[in-house]
C-alpha cells in the first residue's frame, strides 16, 4: 500500500500557493556570468568588504580554545550580549533610546520580517504596505496569508477608519495588523519619507492601534540632503524609551559591513522582543555565535570607516547613473533621485513591459535589472524597473544605461 | 492620537498563544554556573569539537581574497553545492540514493522542522507524533497550529482510517498532513524503531498518503546493537531513488561535528526541495556561505574520525549512567537502555512530578535534567525525566545519578 507519491501538491498547506520564486533570486544566477552588467540584485560591492579585519577576527577567536569552544557550541536565542549592547548603543545614537533587552539578533533583516509576520498576522488579517514595496517583505509576509492594503502618504482621502473597514470587509473579524515601511531610500524606489509623512504614519498607526514595522536596511547610506529621524526615534521620543514605542525597527549589517554572515536585528519594546526570542528559538535555536562575535568586532572597529567608504563609493555610482540617465533616456521615461541607498526607480511610458525588456536586455545587451511588477502587492507596475547602482562600476553604469536607453528606444 | 501601546497581546496572531518558552532553553542558562552537573540540554561535549581544523578552514578561506569575498556576499538559498554534493553522497551511503538536487541546506535541523511544518500544515490539520517526542519539533510545528495525534507502534487497535477520521472530526476538512519520528535513539526516550515498526509506519503513511518526516539527528551515534536502515532508505529502495520516496529526512552536523555553525539539511524528493528553497529564500535568504564552506571542509576531512571519537566518548558515558542507575535507583523507577544517541528516559512512580524534582535538584544538589512533561503533546508524563549523558563527564555522571536517587528517595 505504500505507493510512490506522484503528486505533492495536495500535501502542501494552503499558504504554499502564495510562495513563489523571486525574479531577483533567479537573476542572481546571471551574475555568475562575468560579462553581465548587473543593475539587478540589491548587493553590496564586495570590494568594500572588511575582508582582512573579518579574517583576523575569525583567527583571534578560533585561536583561543575557550572562545572557540563557546563559538562552536549552541548559544542563546536572543543573541550575543556584547553585540546586542553595541546595537542598542547604535539605536540610541540614532535617537531611539533603548537597552540590550530591546534587541534580538536575527539572521539578516529578512528573518526579522519573517518573524514579525509570524508573530502578528493570522490568515486574512491586513498588512499595510507601500505600492511598490520590498519584494522580499511581501515574500516573507505571504507565508502568513495576509491581505494587503496600500498606505497612502501625503494628500489622501483615506481615513484611518477606511483601512479598518476594508480589513473587516475582506474577512469577518479581520483586522489591520501592522504597517510596513522602508522610510529611507526605499527598496525599490529610493524614496525617503519626509518628517511630516512619518508623523502622519505614526498618527495612522495610533488610530488603528497597530505596530509600525520600520525597515532601516539602507538608512546609514545617505549621500546628501537633510537626515530625517528614524520613525522609531520619533515614536520613542514621546515616552523617552523604545519600550513606549509602537514602532518595531529591523536593522542589518548587510549593506554596511557584509551580508554573508547573515546578521541583522530587531529593536522593539521588551514584550515584543520576548515573544520574538521564542519565535527564534522555535525557528533555528540561535544564529551562529561565531558570526555574531566576528560582527561585533567589526562593528566595534570598522563600522564608521565602512559606512564612510560605502557612501563615497555608492554616491559616485548614483551620480554616474543619474547623469547617464539624463544623457541617454528618451522622452517619457522618468526616474527617482534618491538621496541615499542603492536603488533608482524608472518609470517607462504605459505599454512597456519590464519583464519583456529584461529578456531583451539579457539577450541583446548582457544587461540585468529587476522588472518592477513584483514589488506591487496588486500586480500592477508592469512599466517600471528597479535599477541598483551598488555593484556595477562607473564605466559599467555608463555602458549599461546607454544600452538600456537603446532597448527602450527599440 | 498616537498613544503608547500598553497591551501588546491583542496585536499578536492567533498562533502566538501556542508559542511558549522551552524548559530546556531556560535550563541552558543554568549551565553558566560551572558547578552544576547537567543532564539537561542535548548538547555535545565541546572537548570533541574539531576546533583546530575549523580554525584552519576559516583561515584558509579568509586568506584567499576571491573565496573570502564570495563567503562574505549573499549566496544561493539552496546552499553551497560542494556541501550538498557531500551530503547527497552521505545519504546515498546510508542507503537513500539521491543527488545534490535532493538536498537543501538549513540552519540546523530545527530550521528544517520549521520549514516543513510551514510547507505542509494549515491550521487545524493533524500531525502524527510519538508520545513523547522532541520538544523542539512541537515548538516548531506549533506556529502552524496543527492538532496532534499519537502514532501507535506495534500492537495497536488503530487503523489508518481512524487517524483520518479523527483529523476530519477535529476540523471540517482537516487532514493528517505528516508523521514525524526520530527513529534512532529518539529524543527524548533513546528508543529505536525496529525495521518492522519502520515498515508499518511507511504502510500507514502510504494508506494516508502523507509524508513521513524522519529526524536523523542522532542516527550516526550507534554504540551497540544492529543498525536499522533509515526510513528514507527503506522508502527509496522501492523505486531506487529518493525522488520516489514519501520520506523527508532532516539531518544535522550538530551532534557529529559542531552545532555552533548551524548547518543541517533536508533530503527529499525534488518537488519538495524546490518548494523548500522558496521557503528558505523568504525566511532568511540563505545560510551563511562561510559556515557552509567550513562545514564542507570538516565533513571532507574529519567526519569519520569525529563520529568515531564521539561514539567512544558517549558510549562510555551511557555505560556509566546505566551502571549508576542500576546501583542507586530505588524500586519502582525504570529507564530506557538506548543503543546510541545521548538520552536516557526515566519513569518515576505515579505521583512524582518532574518539575518539582528539578527545582529541588537544582537547589539541593546543583543537578539539572529536563522534566518529561514538555515532550508530551497532550501534557501528560509528569512522572518522567530526560537525562542527557553527553555533557557530564563519567565522575559527574556517577555523582549526579547518586544525587538524583537521593532526591527520589526523599
């Protein structure tokens, strides 16, 4: 009776229907071809990695039997205390007064997004997101089967009640459970929320009594313009401490030090952090201690230097990409002008299809970027593209944008 | 209107009610006290770690700029190909013929259990587990809100239909979604399923048309008795390949090489692996490549030696613990006699409470173990204890068991 499984589909949970492959990840495979110019992945330039310091840190720890044995053993789910201390000082420096107990270490901020949706969303609940928003966030959230509604910033007819009503109309008892934003140099648009927009977001969250999930992945990479405080800092300022804040901040070392060690964090009020430690425990017990110890050494020794070097490198590339776009793009194509981060967002005339353009770009010009549609929870945005300027060098940027303009001209 | 959150409870998803702290993890904190004798965590002895080889591997990789830059970058969700090749050869050696495409690397087998429940379980579906079973599996599964039913092995009145009927009675449309077992030297009982029991499990799974999740965490650590093939090997033998098997195998290097790097794997039919790669991508993008490269070097160079050394060390400790139990335990206390692994299971007379005994053991004897109740999905088992013999040395085992016997005698 023990026959072979021929069709696995019926075995899966309902949520599996919403798990799909990311075009970005598929595209990463293209990067193996050295002659491709890639504006695709949100990938830091490896030339910036603090390779030597990381190597030395591994050697120091592994050369000390006591530290090495601790690093090779199971460790605590909340994360390495000295690293949590560093992070809480850093968050306090950003204006969000907090303690190490307000921090849980995650395997990159992707895991933070997974954990938060797991903690907050029952199937059919509503998540407020921007249109477009970070594709990886939608992928993480989808496993918990939310419905999405669009946060509207600035002049809008939408009242807080309208969000709540739409949530309960979508499902009996359905509620809005959180608002997710990338307020600084957003993935994918490069856009930054003004202070007024952040305040109105906090007001909306207060009216709905929901947490705000602030994704600060790119916040350290500002090239010009006036810094805007993190949402969590504006929020915590009202009571003087993150414990009184409804904002939950997701941070990462991936864009400032290295993504390879997979170290990120969540900073939030203590009750939330306690819950997240349980989620971490059930998910993978703990992040590798060794990587956390090395990341702590890097944070202590080279964080500011790495941020400065990254800013210098990526600012030049952003400038090159803007200049090349100005020079080459035909009428009717528009793009954002980000003050930081690693993304620029291109809008083509109606009728263009980003996915088709990509297929031609790869085949005809050995050029890669990400079609914008995947960033829209409602599947619109076919005529948009995300361009990353972090990995290609200035010459490749010039060549690549010229090639893209040729393709758009047809 | 943006008031402070005073009560986070209403913010959480329904599933949060089932997330609770593990007594084991709380107990791990006790290990910081050096004078505690611990039979608690399922923790390998750090004296066995291949510290020098791991240190050399980190140094080699980080000393090579090209390899170091790759190791510090994002990498693929499915895992490092040479490591997947090693694992697929290893699984083939165990009798489960497979290819690297049948393998996805996870952050320990804890993450494997999380991913599998996420892929397979909709709320209210039924998971078949042993009574008792691995507490960490229950914690991982709980996030996806299954109902549990008890797998009965050996002489039983339960028919396959009775499991399916109980599942659909529990919830309209509810189905049995998988059976989870630790067939070799189980956590927590140390028990091994016979070949006949494994065959009958496969028959049951065939009748119900469900996957079997085989947790092989301890399988490499056999001290005596006759090896029994892994369930996945018996299953794959019917078609000649894992692609035709309904068994999904979770493996880990945590008990043979080191748990600190958090490297485990799932071996399964290709359609399942493809789905799991999407789950991995949405969860944490990828496990740290550097740790995977180091683990691959360790697997290539010292796996057999480490297994041999671990077997010699833990066999002696098991023998010591059995001998001490024979010598010290009063009438009415019984225990299992595992042929491998790191756990022994003690049953006290009715009326004893393992949690109360633990409180006294810590206070009066500086001794730790895990009360058995947490391993029972139905909350029974108050009069049971799990004793791990992997961390305490032979003298501590003698002293600890004598102390435990004193406590039981009152």
